[in-house]
C-alpha cells in the first residue's frame, strides 16, 4: 500500500468517527456507554460512597436537631417559643424532603448494604 492510500484510510476513519459522534445515534451510543461507566464508578468508588454517607448523616443530624427543637417548643405557653417550634418543624420537613430525594437518587450506591445509622427515609412532621 502506498502512503496516499494509508492517509486516505486514516482520514476516512477520522471522518467516520466524527460523523458518528455528531449524529443523534452516535451521541446516544456514546452517552449510554459513559452513563454505564459512571454508574459503575459511583457504585464502587469508596470516595463517592463516603460522600453520600456523610451527606446522609449530616442531613439526619440537622433533621433530628430541628425535630427535637419542635417538640421542645410547640406546647409552650409562650407564643414566641411556639413560633420557634413551628420554624423548626418547617426546617425539619424541608430537610426530610431533601434527604428523601437524596436517598432516592443515590440508592444504587448502597446496593442493599445500607449502614445501620443511615435511614431509609425521614418522616415528615405533621
């Protein structure tokens, strides 16, 4: 084979790769592969698991503190303290919503092996 044929083949291959990468089908194949690789990386990475666990624990701590504050002040004779209780309830419920969504999005990290101090969900205060 001469040099022109080799250069022609290389150019054709590069053009083929570029065309595949900019077409919807090519992008779909690429993105599906990248998603699969990222999911495996996240599911098996200690750093990712630790980050998710730490975030869960921080949210649980925040929720628990606000729930206790709510329980402490909600039955108070003072209107100001009842207001503090209501504010704590709103914060606890917002944290519960955030936590429940976070757990849902990151459930594949645990794959059935959830640490004992990580809850499945946080209940809303009614």
